[in-house]
C-alpha cells in the first residue's frame, strides 16, 4: 500500500492506493490562512502536522488492514513557503506562504542582481522563498539569527515523518536558490541571502527515497514493516505526475486556488523575461514550464463569499451554454499577479458595471477574467518555446463546464476532461511513493488517464472573445497607474 499526502493552502489530503494504483480511499482536513496585515499570508507548521494526523487517522480507520501494509509515502505541497527552524527543529515563526507579497521590495533587489536569473532561469518573484528570507533578516533579525534550517511546507511534514531535512528538485526550483540546470543548490545565490548549504535540506529526485518513516510513527500506526518516504514534488509537479504529464508536448490547466498552465519538457527552457517558470520536474532529467496566476478558483470563491452564494450556485446560474462576453470585465489580481506581469502590488477590479448588472453577469466576468489571464499565460509559454496545442483540465474549477468552455474559447485550443477518477496531487504523490519504495520505472507508472470528452473552442464566439480579451489586456496598464 502507498500513501499520498498533499499539503494545500486550504487543507491537507491523504490518499491510499495499492500497487496496481487502485485508490482505496482518501480523507481531508481543513487548514486556515492567517492574514495579519494586507498582503501577508501565513500558516503555522504545527497546524500542518495536526491536519495530517487527522487525515491519516481517517484513512487508517476506514482501511485498517490495508494501512498496516503501507510500504511507501509520497509528499506533495504548496510551493515557496519559508518555514524556519532552530537548531532543535522547532519552528521559529509561522511559515510565510506562496501568496504572501510582503517581500516585493526584496524580490526586486534580488532580481536586479544578474546572477539570480542567470543561475535559476527565472524571475525572483515576491512569492518565492529567497526574498522572504531577506525580508526576515531585515524586519525580524532575532528570528533570522536563530535560523538553522529553511524548509518548504511539504518538507516540514517530512521532518515530522522521518526526522530528516530533505527536499527535492521540483519544489526547490521555486526558492530562487537552485541551479536548475545543474539540479543543485547554488552557493552564490545562498550567500547573496546570507545563507549557506548548512541551512538547506539535502536534495534528492522526487522519485528517490527521501527518508524512512520514524519507528514511533510506524508502531503507533500499526504498520508491519519499514516505510520509505519519497522525495515527492511541489503541488503542480505532483499533479502532473498524477495526470501522467511528464513528457514533451503534454500540458494541463489547473483551476485551483491559483491557476496554472503547465507544460512538460524534456529539456530546460529558461526565458525569465516571459515571467514563465522554468522548473525541474519530479522525475530525473525532466523539466517543466508554468504560467501562474495567483487567483483562479479563489477569485470565484471570493465572489461567492461577497455575494452570499456558493461557487457551485454561481456556476449553475450561468448554465452550460457559453455566452458572448458582456460589457463587464473582471481583472483577477486579488493577490497581485505573476505571469505575465510580475506585479505584487496590483489588485483586482470590475469595470463596466451598470444598473442592469446582476450577479450572473459578474460571475460571467469573473470566469472570463480568469480565462483571459490564462490566455496571457499561453502566449507567454509559447514565447518561451513551449508547444501547447491542447490541455487537460484539473482542479476544483474544472467541474464547471461553462468555465471550461470559456477557457477553451479564450485560449483557442481544445480542453480535455479525463475519465472519472482521482488524478490530482495526492495521487501523484502516492505514485512517487510507489516508485521510491519499489524501484518501479517512473514512465511505466506515470501514465495518463483516458480522456472522457473534449471541449472545443466555440468558433462562433471567438470574435467576441477576442474583442473582450483586448479590452481586458488594455485595462492592466491603466490599473497599474492607480
């Protein structure tokens, strides 16, 4: 049996599968984000562990005999979080999360240093880990002075599970400390942040063992033998492993809290000026490119909260027949934006509101705004050398047929929906646990699910979508001046 743990922003998921990749069951436990100041986003590592214990206990209770045969655990998690530990492995402060923008000034300073783009192949975004450490050094020097290790969120779970300080290439790619071509920490970039390799976890590939489950947890969970904990992956790379998106030409669009357009690569293709992420994949000698928007399903969830409805209710109000864009435009920059703008300070906006505007028109504009932001990402990916001709849809937002039609039409490419099943990050993590524990061939394990059906662009509405997208694109420079 193999367990996948996916540490998200809003919760943690535990998924149990057998060696044939049949899913026996899963459970989730909620997490909450603390926002003590505008632009801040934090979580306590202790809360991650408590949530993991809850989710794992639920899976164990439902499948006690199967769980006792556990042989491998894979980890997936939200990327970029700065999680600081002292010499006794005690958290020094809450983890600063991926969507925290307080370090915008520090990120701009680092990005102006040519070595960062040259070595990492990426812009230093405010949400990345390195600028957060420079911010802590400036604003919380007492915390920085106590620092012994910096871990990423999923690797904080590994520390609890194994007692080891280990990370892997896909997650480490989002720190601004990794030499992504060499798949190793850069001493030069660490020194630029006042750190050394001693502050960093040991690196492995996502398919390799990254520790063994502690004896006390093995006994407490009633497991019969040793359990390997895989290197794992950052959440998007783990989702790609779950979807079988590991080879050149394979791509997916994720409508989760953030929005991601992900393309697998057989070679490293850095082009930082495009604001496209060029990262290591979870499999050895594989890379990927990503365009990222910070608010996708989160934008619809925000609209649902403010309008007193659920996201499902809002989507249902639109039906399943795609409409031409109306006069209302939504810019989904609720937490700033990454691709293609790299702007931590920009914020969202509705334009074109009138007395006749109702909730449905605003919902339509939110979905179209996210679709247009993803179209900007597709243009950026193509400028960086990615060949994306169709995508597979994953994430909670992909349950909305209307939204997928809008995305297919805005991007002018087919959107595929996989056959019924669970192919997300927790499943990808479990696959990595299987590979690490058994030595199985990664390409033989990481296969793509069958396609259930395909949503094609609406040719009749393409001109209207093109016009609305041009209006959308013209608004960012105007909003940025305010």
